[in-house]
C-alpha cells in the first residue's frame, strides 16, 4: 500500500492564495481552507457560491475551486 493511498480527502499539500486584486481559480479542488485574518470569504462550491464569516485562524473544512476577490474581506 502506497503512502496516502486511502487518504484522498486529507490535504497533502498547500498553497497560498492572494485575492487582494483578483479572483483565485484553484488548480485543484480544496479539502479545507485556512483563513489567516478575520473577515468574510466568498467561495465557489459544487452547490454554488457562498460567503462565510470567519474569525482569524479559522479552518473551513470545505471543498471549493474558486475564491472570489469581491465578497472576500
């Protein structure tokens, strides 16, 4: 059995995302999002667009493929 073979919903890597000037289309669908600063984060999920209000240091266990500039503070 290869390492990570049965762990397809656990993060195996990470990437920093900056939406200060434009939307971020993610290369891969996320399995979670760490929110470093308090505020709103607007994302595109399979069910549609949604905005979460988060405290600093929040970990959102969500699958999304886009983080929007507009609606993210």
